[in-house]
């Protein structure tokens, strides 16, 4: 979190305001009734282990998985993806399109309240969308709202969006968490980034201790007697400790590494203390090439394609840990498999540096496995494993030959983020006017069959140039204490703006 003149900014809300420490000093509540939450045990507090501290607690800047997971409990969105990956109405009661698809009229649900006591109305949604659209605030979500020309409040519960164009996944783009107008009015960009605000979600932020802990408290405990009174997020930076913390009753829920799932059946104490739930993330691990590097000619990239897509390398590596991506572009299904490219063996040894995230054990193993497999092809890889934020800096500065990373996607075909010529996430520096045209066309095509046909053409362009190679979708595992009451249905698919506990109201005590 960031400071403004040395102080953290907390607008007023019903949850107790607290002193915040950047270090591991004790936290002191200003509200006597809540003073025991930091040491609450048993059924009152749901204790969740997280791999890293959220990058932002302001939902208009939160793009990482951990931030989304925390803020999904505090803020509600206009639309959201449920645990099965299906798009649902959130704060929106109803909607209709008008004026030949040049307008969208949104009707909001009534009797939805922020944690500061104010009822949600169309002014809050209007203010939130306008804040995202304001270039002075530089929200990463601004690119998603480029289809909106104007936002107008019609009445208390109705607003109208006048459109520049209607994108097929417009509801995906409106999975926007709504802020309270009165709290954000008049704030400057620097102060706004570090604000912790009221939301309409089930919980509100009570305590923050960076970089170790966040505590949320239940907003309406009397109306939700079966829900946990608080949620405590604790950073478990060393992933090997997660099953031990579950066994020692230090946490209730935590993501586990794939090798833990393999070991689980062999350790009786683990089986007695917690269970493992499997789910998927809508995205994939991929290998990206720096196309500015002349050593990575198309013939070289085709060698990788033959090995990784058409060979059995990925299957041998995964060994049941995930699923390979057979259509490595937009559709993520088995409709286009292609064949091997005719390639000539390299006459001289080719030395390439490959970046990896040192915090991801399986990606690190993949790089080392790939290093050995490429020796017969006269390609010598030098692995460089970096801490995640440093890894991203190297990628964005183009200081690499190749890299292995992961990408969590919106649950939609559109991948302009990584393939469009001027996209921020186009790490390969891929430039293709025809690809840009097809991506634009696919974005505007409302007919599902015609839209898929457009993306199949885009798939052909990708296959021609191979700026990156999607590799596999991993299986992910959540360890849950046997003391926790698990809902009848749990998340099976997590997208870029959802999380495993997206249906938090179902996780009762």
C-alpha cells in the first residue's frame, strides 16, 4: 500500500478505523467490540493463507490474483463470474440494449448498502466508471471501457451507457467493482490509489498489516448468523509450509502445490486434518519469444512448436498435473491441431537465455526439463529465475530471449491484451495489422458462430508467426481444514476477476 504525506488514507465507514503498520507490530482496534478479532479462533474467523500480500486494496488498480481474492469479499461488481465460470448479474438487476445497440440501460438492485450505511444508487456506478475512464487516474481497467462514450444517471436505480461500439463480451468488461461516490469525490490521483473504501460486499476491511496480514469483518453479522464473523488473510510466502500450517491448525484454507496433492494420500496426519479440492484457472502457462531478437527466427520458433505442441514433451512433463492446450490461441479447445513444420537442424549451437518466475516451482521444473530436451536440437538454454516483480520488470523492458509465464484470462475468446500490436501485455512485440483487424472484428461480432470463425482465422495468423506458444492448463489445489463446513458446490473454474471463494456467503460456520 502507498502513503500520502506519510499517512494511510481511510475514508469513514461503519467498520472500525484502525492504525496500520508497514511492519509486524501489533495492531490496535479503535472499536472495543472488534478488539478480539485479530486473535479470534475457531468458527468465528476463517483463516486463509495467501502466497503474497495484495498489490493493491483499491479495486480500480487490483489486477493480481491475491488482490482480487480479498476485494471480492469487500466489493460487489455489476456482473461477475460464479464458481462454474458462468457470467451472473451482480449489482445489476436487469439490462437492455437500445438505439440499434448504441445504448445499454442498466437497472440496479435496490436495498444494497455500502459498509458506511449508504444505499447503492446509479450515481455510485456512474462515478466509478468515470473514475476508471479518467486518464488522470491511470486505471488498468480503462482499456476495457473504451467502448463507452458517455455515462449518465437516469434515476436513482437506472443509468445509461452511450456506446462508441458494442463489444461482444461487454458484460465481461463490466465486471467492475463499484465504489461509493461520496468517498471518492474530489480525491486526487495520488491519494485515490492508496484509499481503502467502503464496499457493498459481505465484509469490510478492518485491519491491514503489510506485508503479513489483512483482516476483514462481517458487515451485517445479525443478518448473516451462519457466516464467519471475520476473515483473516495471512501470507504464507514459503509454499512448502502450507500443508504444515493446515495440519497445525494455523490456517483453514490455502492453495497447495501440485506435489502436495501427490503426497497427500501418503501422509495420514494430512488426511485427518484437511481435504484437497481441485479446480482450474481460465488461462494457461505459455512460452513467449522476444521477436526483437534476431536469433529467434521463425525456423527456431518452429522447432519449439514441433517439440511442445506436436510432440509428447508436454504430456511427459505434466504426468497428470494438468492439461495441454491443443488449440494454442483463442478457442482453447481441440478443433485445430495442425501438424509438424518441416525444419532444418541448426548448424551452429544457439544459446538463449530463458526467464522464469522463481516462486513457481512447476514452471521452474518445466524450464529445467526443457533445457535437457533441447540439447539434441543444438539449442542451449541458460535459465534465469527471478522473483516475480523483478521477472515482470525484465519482461516489460524486453530484457530476455524467451520466458515462461502464466496468464489468467477473462472468460472470453478475446485476447487483444497479448496479441494486439500496441497492447501493454504484448511481451513478444508481435506486430500484425491483419491480426489487429481480426481481433477488432471478433470483438464486435455478436453472432457466436461467426465470431468463432473470425478467431479461427486469427489462429492461422498466430500459427504462421508463433510469437508465443501456450503450453498447458495446470490443475490447482485448495487445502481446506476438516473443521470448515464446505458448501455443496465449490468453484471449479477461476477467471481473471474471480477466485476460489467467490461465493463467500456459501462458506458458513
